[in-house]
C-alpha cells in the first residue's frame, strides 16, 4: 500500500505490525525540550538516528534546533536530500569513498564531522572539497568508545588539522554510557566527571590557541544535569521526541510525565490459548537489545518469547489478556533500532492517520 | 548506489556495514540439504523468512524444493511477485484485509495457510476466493506458540472446515523450541516427543476421515532427527543455507562442517585505542536477541558493547586486533532478523561481487 493511501485511515484498520506515533504526545515532547533552551543562548541539535524521519527533524528545527546530528554518511545524504541544512556527523569515517560522498553534498548544507586520529584528518585533507566542512575532535569523556584519550592527544590533532589546512569547529563530548544509568546518584556522579573532563579539554585547547567554538554532547538521559553543569553549549538529545521503555525507566527529571511515550507498535493477536495471546510482532518488529517492549493499557500483561514474527503476551494474577483478532499497542524498549526495522511511521491523532512518514534513513550507511 | 553498479566491485571497496554471502559456501550448503532428500520421496520447502531473497529461493527450488514457506502475507506477495509459484504461509491471519490480499495473488501461485481456531476458518470462508487455497491446521507440538492444543481440537477444526466448504491439505507441525536446544540428548528427546505428538494428530484425523496429505515441519536444528523419525513428509529448514553462530553451536549432525557460515557482515574499524577496535556495525547491523556476532578469522577477538552504529572488538590474551581503517567479517548470531536490517545482500566469489540481491521481503507484513 502506498503511504498516501493510508492518510485518513483508521488506526485499527492498519496492517499490523505497524509503527505508530501519537502526534499530540510527540508535539508535547518536542515543545518540552525546546522550552528548556528558549532564551538560554544554548543550542540543541537533536540526534536524528533516533527517528530517521525528515518530518520529525523539520519539526525540531521549527522549534529552534540549530540542525540535527546523524550517525552515518548515508543518513547525512538522506536528511540533506530531505531539506535539512545543518548536519553534524557524530562519527568517524575511514572510508575515502564516504568522505567523497560527504564532499558531494550541496554547499547549502552545513556539515560537520568527527575525528579522533590522524588517519581521519589525513583522509579529509586528501579529499577534494568544494564546500566547507566543520571539524569536531571527538573526546572520550568516559564512554570508552571513540574519542581521543586525553587533552594532549586532542591538542596534537588540532595542531595536525591546522598543518593540513583544516579548521577546528568544536568538540564532540558525548558520553553514551552515562545516558542509561538508572541510579540518579551514579548518573549525577558520572555526568559531573564527564563535564570536568570536557572542561579540561576545552581549557587545554584554548590555552594552546585552539578554542573550540562548539562543545556538543548530552542525550535524553543526562540533558538536565548537563544543562546545570554548563560544560556544553550544544545538546544532542534524540530519544526525548518519541521515548521508549528504557528511557522512561530513567526519568532524568524525577517528573515522570515530562517526556511521554509517543511511539508504539500496533500488533494483532493472531492466536490465543489459556494464559497466552500470540501477537504478530517479534524479533523483526522490536529491537530487544536492552529489554522487552511493554504492552500499553494492559496492566499485568507482559511480552516475551519473541521469535521472528511472533511474541507472546502473558498475564500476571489472571489479568485479562486481549482476545484473538484484537489489536494491542506496545511501547518499544529501545526506539532507535526498533524504528530501523520499519519502512514508515503512521502519525496518528484521534485514531486517524494524519500523516505517513517514510523512515528515509533506515538501513543507510 | 544502485545494486547494478556494485556488480564486479571488489569486496574491500564496498561501503560498510555490508551484508555478504560467500557464493561457494552458500551453494555447498544448498546442495548438502538437497542431497538429503534426493530419491527419498520426501519434500523440502525451505523457510524464506531466513533469507528474504528471491534469488536464494530460486536456487533452492532449482535443487528440488517444492516451494518455500513464508511467515507474513506481504512476504508471500513479495515472493509471488518474484516468480515463486508454491508458497506455504506458516502462520495464522486474523486481519480480513490480509486474507483479501492473499486471495488476490495470481492463481498460478499455489498458496497454503495455517489455522488454529474457528475465527481463522471463518475469515477464510468469508473472503471471496477466485483461486484455490490449501488449508493447514497448525498443531502445538511442544513449541507453546500457535497451534491447536490436542488432536480433538484439530478434528473439530477439520469438521468445521468441511462444513464451510474448505479443504484440509495438511498439518503444520513445527517445533520452534526444539531447534535451538544445545544438548543432543535433550534435543533427541524433544524431537521424539514432537514426532509422537504429530503421529497422534495424523492418526486421529485419518481415523475420522480427514487424512492430512502433507505433514510439514522441522528446521535446521532438527532436520536430521526428523528425517530418521519419519513423522513428517515435508521439511521447512531455512537457516541451513546461510547459517549463523547460534545454529553453528548446535551442530545437529556431529559433523561440524556440514553447513558452513555463508553469511557475514563486513565492517570497518573506524577508531582504535589500546585493547579495543571500534567498528561501524552495532544494533542496527546485527540482531543480538540470542547472542553476539563472532569475528571471522580473528582468533581471540570478541565483539561486544553494541550501540546503534558501533560495536567494540576486544582481544583475549593480547591477540592482535585489526587496525583502524581495515575491514573485518563477522558471522551474525541470528541470521533471520539480521538480514531484515539490510536492503541487499552482496553475493561474492573470489573477492568480487558477482550478484546483488535485494532483500525484497524485508519489513513486509
């Protein structure tokens, strides 16, 4: 079925499994984050890897975002083609062909890229650029993934960049590990360490004549703490827009309804037996890397036993299970890789499909 | 990049992460299974949910498969459009619109569907059919998912089908749980129970005048045992073609190299630090529901710490890690949902891309 044909459809008539966003909830989430930045002079640049949809990116920018982050070159291409004009690639690239693809993106799109080694600088310097590129040195602020290991290594890169004729725009200082810490005290401690490390890098680079203009980082799990600590001037939260079970469990603000789950998977009960209801959404409809999806509006019902195209709902204390042939909504545990499983998001209001958004950056590397 | 432009490319020039199938290994796997059935009078009908590619289905049929299995209506549509002319939908459908879509598939394609309740029969009977449909009663042979609970329930369905003017073609008797049992003795015991249960259903239905012509089941994990036990006359193994870490660990035959891993993800090392190499393949490039992918040709190197677009290789006992900028192959832990993450498979021989196969049934429900 073509996306256009689905507009105006009733939610209950959609073929399942179907990815649904509740527009009222999405809009409230988008406005809540934007309100945190209004009048602060601080920038927010939501990570589009969370949703992969041009339509959500446009709404974020309309509410004040300076642009978006992407995680792959093909994501940058997809969002640039969709009209997004300021994109930071928060990742390192070692493939010369991918650097060439970045260089071919129209000049009207501002692009930034991360580096953490001389190899990255060399590849960027070797490419033929007819457009500017903003260089961000990624620093390992505790995530233990990419990034330079200490400020002196970052300074060496800044000097090498200068020698190669490249201009340093800022620092990428994102701590992925900190985002998902459930214990508020531990998260506070880790974010404070992250902020101190970040300041240390800024100081070292500034003292040596390479002041980073933009210091970018943070996610939905740490944004409130990061705003208090003041080490960043650009914020990359992505999940806040749609939310998921994992981030709902973190509740960074202590205010449980601040960001609400806007994203669900609509599934059908295709088979039933005493104590179980089998739904048509399994490993190919949910990313289960961090936990199980949670049925919405079904207290005492849990999801499990996922196989490729099936999952099983079971009940606790004889709570009612949905009947065969009915629909159920489930909140994904991890929104980013769950969205990557689908072709489109159905944007629903009052039970009707208002828009259908192609997940244009799905499977794009 | 268009698929056609990739043909003839060197594997090492592909943008990563890229899904690769080694054609020599695939062909050997396909031939090994086909050889088990040659001259037996038994049928094999590989499950196409494992690979989702018309090109692999065609090769399976060319080697003697009677057709394929699919798990969703949209998969049936995709494979029918690709020229596959005999498809069993090994699943229950409760959506009338999906039944209507099945009824609209050209008559030249033979189609079967599973049922386990009167609701399914009623929906099929209510649809307007201008083509035949083969009805399979699914039986719960121990998997605890879909399927009738006992032979009397199956008999009641057979009678109701007759009353509705529908013709019973056979039984779906697949035990998903049995496929992944690591302990050979336990697997043997479970498969024997499955076979006894299946025979019991066949006896009950036959005695009542509803002999199932086709009794279909088995997977890569149990096919050898199922062949010995003789309760089935059609076999649905799918993973054998490409294999994955999970099924390699089972080794149903005791002959470790019988089915070899044909499928890998090619990834790039995009960042490196002492003791770790960060690759560009994470949660959006691997399904991690059952375990981690295994780096190929890198003894003592493990994959972990997956995030959306990153994974980290670490070494045991100071084994060498791949250097930044180099490529690595990883064998997925679970091939079916991993393949569902990609747009295409690069079919490679001697280091060159020989064909590019669109994963046409990806995300199709």
